[in-house]
């Protein structure tokens, strides 16, 4: 397509991960097939295509971390690894004939609402131009790596990369590796590379609460049963769902949270006998305030002779070493930045201009909010999957994504039935939602004083859902119809 041509489509989905898959599937079920899924990488999979580091795996059980309309009886173990999850996503795009809708290596960088024509005008980084009646953002939270401003990092003469941009051509055998960060990726990477590397120094800024990972392979017989008797797999999924749903805890003073924290302390005490090391690994904030990690090998690997936990702050990185504020200097050949993502920068990299020239990022001013995480007044026909305040730490995000995809498909069906061409959340509905959200967030552990990716720069909690996934699903299934305004066709 030349830069002068404009491709027209009914629905543009941005992102070919789980969210884009769920949205395309639900739209197909609603009879909406004029869909293009724009994906900036070279294939489908979303975060599971980006994050290919050693040890990458999910911390939600496989059968629960699956789409309800695409059960997989052949999961190899309780917690699937990245390669297996990516294969599952790729298989689903093929199984439901959605791969033909995917436009890979196409990064949308701007979109503007055309009020006169009730459609969005989009462009990509290569000059391609498109028009879409509806836009669904399915890029989620974890798409832009966060690289800290570490003094001297640009002078490092060795190999340095972010965990989400793993250099698979770089052999770590015998090398001295500095892993910066002790979050969700680090607790998987460090055990996976310790045997191969010559020395691993793990730089911890803040300790995390860690729970054991009860991970077992499924036997051939179990997988045959799941395939021959789908109701057995469904029952297992339902049991896992209920266990996670009942264990969801985010309110200050919740007895469930207190019990889980006691369990985590006992686990740490059992795994780490050295009181000095145990003290450095003990968080000083309530469990849940930051992301709780799941690993049965992280504590053990930290006690190897060739692994060191470093808790002094980094003063400066040199060409071949890292100096900490206590004066110690440790040589290193490789730096792995396990420093997370810019999770609060929703729709980062895309200029979004709504009605009357409104700039979405200026409107948000660093505090992104959307009606149930899905829509913003002044930006008609734009839906967000995994939008602000829909990240929940108690259950599978797949449940949220599927519910949001159904919401979008249902809304578009209503528009078709009524012959309307624009839908927008009413300002008063948004104001009511924000007030309710503020009340719900007030008593949560996320206000417990810890710093995390849950918070915007000003301290506002912009990623977390202060409800269970079940309550959220019921909310958007039964939201007041009057909260949305349907209009058109344009004059």
C-alpha cells in the first residue's frame, strides 16, 4: 500500500495478544468480520512473544490461563512456560481463522476522530493510513520496557539488555552477570541462568513477598482424560478459579491477606536459614502492596556460592563493573535489566486525538482513567482492553479480557440493531465511576506506602482493580444502558 492510499475497515484492533484474540473472536461471533488486527511485532502472542527470557512462565495455572472458548487438554504442566503459551496463542489464531486478520510489523502511531464522518483516521510508522469505524486497543500494560536512568549505563562496555529484549545470541556461560531488579522476571531468570553463568550478582532495591510454586507435570494419562472428557478439565479450571477468587485480597486488614502474609513469612523462614540474608529478603510493607511473586527456586538459588544478593544502592556503572553506595565494586560482563515496564503509560507511543481536538494523553495528565477501564468521554468508538484499573492480582487476566471483549461485541451489535454509528460514555457516568473508584481504592493495601508499577508518578493507583474479577465481570455485563450515548449516522 502506498502512503497515498487509505485502507478502510469496520474495526481496527491494536495488538495481537490474548486481548486482540478475544476481541476478534467475539466480534466474529457477532457477525462482524471486517476486522484488521495491527501488530507491531513480527507475529502474534503479545507479551508472550516479547518476553522470551530463560525461565519465562506464567504464575497462573495453565487451565485457568486459557480462553474459555479454547480449552487446551494438552497443557504439559500446572504452570505453562512461555514457549507453550505462545504456541497456544498461535494455535488459537489459526484454529479460529483469525490469522488472516492480523497485520504484523505494523505499528500504529496516531489516531484522530473524524466528527463529521464518525470514524477514526489512523496511521502507522511506515506511512500507512487507515480509516476505521471502531478502534479497540488491546496493547495492555506490559508492552514498553522501563529502563532506569542508571549513572554510567551508557559507558558499559559489555552486553546489556532488558529482560523483555533478551539477547539469545549472547552466551552467558562462565560470565559474570548482573541482574538488576528482583521482580517477576528476575525470580524466573536468576534460577534459570545460575548453573550456566560463572557468577550472578542480583541487585535488589526492595524485597518482594514470595509464595511457593506448586508446579507439577501432567501425566500422559491426565492429558488423555482432559481430551476425552472435557468436563474434567472444565471442573479443574472452575476449582482453580474459585480458589484464586476466594484468595483475592487487597483490603487493608483483610484476614485472608494476613493469613497469606504469615504463610509467606513461614516459607521464607523455612527456605533461608541465615538470619542476615532472611532479613534482607523480608519486605516492610503489607503483602499485596506490590506484586506478590511465585517461585520455589528463587530463595534457594540466592544461597549458592556463585550467586550474591546485593542490597546496597547502585552508585555508578563503569565499563566493566558496578559500584554501589557502600564503596564495593563488582566486575560484570553482562547486565540484565529486570526493571519492568511503563505499565501506567497506557497507549504509549500512540497520539490519540478525540472529539474537538482533545488530546487523550493531555486529558489524562499522567493519571489515566477510563469508564470501567473501557472507554473515555470525548473519544467515541474507542474501547480499551486491559485499560486503567483493570489489572487484578487475584485471578487470571484472561477472565477480564474475555468479559471486555464481550462488552465490545455486545455494544457493536446494539449499534448495528439501532442503526447508529457512534458510541460514547457519558461524562456524568464517568464522573460517577471515578468517584466510586476512589472510594474503593481508599482502603486497599496498594495505599500501604510501597512504590510499585501500580502507581502513576504522582502516587495515584492507576492499574489495579479494587474488586474481584467476578464482581468486575458482573458490573460490565449489567452496567446501566444510559451510561452510553449512541448517535448517528452523521449528517
